[in-house]
C-alpha cells in the first residue's frame, strides 16, 4: 500500500509543529505545498530560493528526522521553487528531478548548489543569531492609542484605526489609508495601530516601514539581484504599515513592486495600513491601478485639531513631562499654533527648556517670543513642489520645462536652483530631492548645490537670482 504525498507531508508537518514555535511553523512550513511522492522522494514546493536556503540552514535536521520516520532511511526531499505572483517571470515553475538511488536524505534544488554553509541573510529585519524568523516590527511603543488624544479632527481615523487593530484583515478597512497634512499625527496613529495589534496578537508579523526606506530597499534588491527575496519577504507579513506613501510618486519600479506585494497581501486577508500627506485624488504620479487599490478600503483624514483638542494635547504633554503652566499660556499656545501638532509640541518643549535653563518662570512674554520664533520658523518650511513653482515662475517657464531633460543653460540653471533651495529649505534627502525634481539621482543634486554655491560667489547676475529667490521662498 502506498501512502499519498499529502498524507506523508501532513504527518511530517505535525511532527515538525511539535518541535518548533508556532511563529516559525507559520512562517516557514505553512506556506509549503506538497507536490508529489515518487518512491521515497517527496517533492515540496517553496516560494523562493531564500526560503529554500533558510529551511536548509535551520530545519534540515528536523526535516530529515520527520521524513525518515515516514519514508524510512531512503527518504529523499526535493525542493521545487515556485515564485508566485512575481512579475517578469515567465517560467514560474522549475523543478529538478532527483538523481537516482540516493540513499540518504539529500536536498536538491534548482540553481544554487549547497556550497553556502551559512547563507548571509540580507534581510534587514531579521535579527541575526536567532534561529527562528523574527521580524522586528520597527514600531515605536511611545506612539500608542492611549496618548493619541481624540477630537473631532481625528475621530474617524482614530476609530477606524482601532477597529483595524482589533481585527486586522477582518474589517472592510483594508487598506486603511490615513491622510492629512504635516504634523497631524499620521505616523503616530500608524504606529499605534501596529502596537495594539502586537499587543493583542503577539504571533502576527507586523512591519512598519516608511515609503522612503521601502524604496531604498527595493533599489538595493535590484542592484543585488535579489528582488524576488525582497518581494517574498514582504509577502509573509501579516500587517504591513507603509508611512508616507506619497513618496512613491514618480517611482514606477517601486510602485510596481508595491502593487504586487499589496495584491498578494490583500488577497490573503492580510492588513495593509498606509499614510499619505494627500488624499488619493490629489496624489500625483502614482499609477492608476495603485490609486484605485488605495481606495478599496477606507481613506480617513486627519484634520487640523480644533481648539479643545489642542488644549488637551498641550495639557497631556505637560502632564507627561511633569510641568505646570498657567492656563493663560496654555490657551495662548493653543490659539497661536493651529495647524501642526508637532510644532505645538516643539513650542512647549522650547518653552520648558528656556525657562529651566534660564531659571525663569514660564511667562506669557516668554511664550510670545517662542511662538514668534516658531511661527516664523515654520513659515520657512516649504515643499519641494512649492520651490519648483516659485523658481519656474521666476524664470517664466513651467514646471515641466524645469524638470525636462534639456541641457539648455537657462533651464539647467533653474533646475539647479530649485535643487539648491530644496536642499536648503527642506529636510528631504538628496535622493528624494532628485526624484522629485525631474527624476535625477542624488549625485546630480549634490552637483547642483555645489554649482549654485560656486556661481553665487563668482557671478553677480546669478547671485541676484539666488537672493531674489531666497526672498520669495522665505518670507
Ligand atoms: P505626521 O506623521 O502626520 O507628520 P506625527 O504622527 O509625526 O505627524 O505627529 C507629530 C507629533 O504630534 C507627534 O509627536 C505626535 O505624537 C503628536 N500628535 C499628533 N496627533 C496627536 C494626538 N491626537 N494626540 C497626541 N499627540 C499627537
Ligand atoms: Mg509622519
């Protein structure tokens, strides 16, 4: 009587399950599919080469024992690597026929010989030295629901976030897209959802990542030729949180890969949480198919906090820091910083710092000075889009021209000035500036900054451009 492949594998699995942690089982064994059993050779299908290497590195003994128990001493294991849902792969199914008459359990696979005894794990989130896969969630425990104060401005987003946290993948809010202006709590809320899920479902794999970092990792994976491992890594995550998704704008490759990951997760009932500084309708240079996916679930806006919420946020912050402040100052702050909670916090911190360094009481006067600084300071915070607009207007061209590939001198100069001011006036990285100003790389931006510096000190006309633009951009 011959056993079926499925029955053999099921028995192996129940043995394996008893010997490893549930998390490891879920990550490494649940995705395996059994393919066939020929004589004593069991073929199993794994999703990637990375997967195969990991099994070989960590579980070969366990597999061996399990198989020997089922199929005797002549048992063989054959890996079949099937990359699912990966793009550009027209031959998704590859198989190696086992060589005949092997008497010991020996694994075989498609294209990587077993020479690599200790395959280097490229994955940045895998904690090295730990046997079972553990993905660092990258969550900040200080951003939780308890200290995310509720108000009219955030009620919808906050409750949707709670609902998702209590039942990830199980609500119609998938994806949950939280959008709103700078400093209104998107990142905080995104972390809070993750933190609560981790708390409630410790076995779930949660990952928080900024879209910027995601992009860097993707580019890196393309360079190192392990794009499939990159995709696979993201496909095993249960709850994926991507912050500042608007940064994918204009990055076709990254959008494409994200599209595939998104589909895979969504189809498998995994939760996706996204944040953006714009509503989906206002996102530019994001592929339509991706935008339409963003709208599948719920888009919830974080609005400017109303007065009461500003007051409670200030008081909460003071309470946390163990500081007392007269009511009139609290109100003064709440009345003067309205559109950005990060600035509100910043003003409180500098107020506390000033008063304690100078051993002065916190007075309304001091508060006024600080808020002045703050408000002036924040006016200077401009966006790269705005800089491009101002520079283009100044040179009487449109933004498309400024971004175009042309080498015409006056256009190149305008572009370089835009890059220079983007570097000077925003916190964006060189790479991010480059990609927003006509898809250039970071070296080009660096070169532009140097050129502007040089020209400004040698060319009078050019110095005037810099001064004029500086005035326009910083008043
Ligand atoms: P964004 O990602 O939208 O730019 P953040 O999440 O970084 O904004 O929030 C800016 C700051 O404001 C953070 O320190 C955050 O803790 C605080 N904050 C935002 N919303 C709230 C809120 N509802 N209650 C308490 N603190 C908040
Ligand atoms: Mg943020």
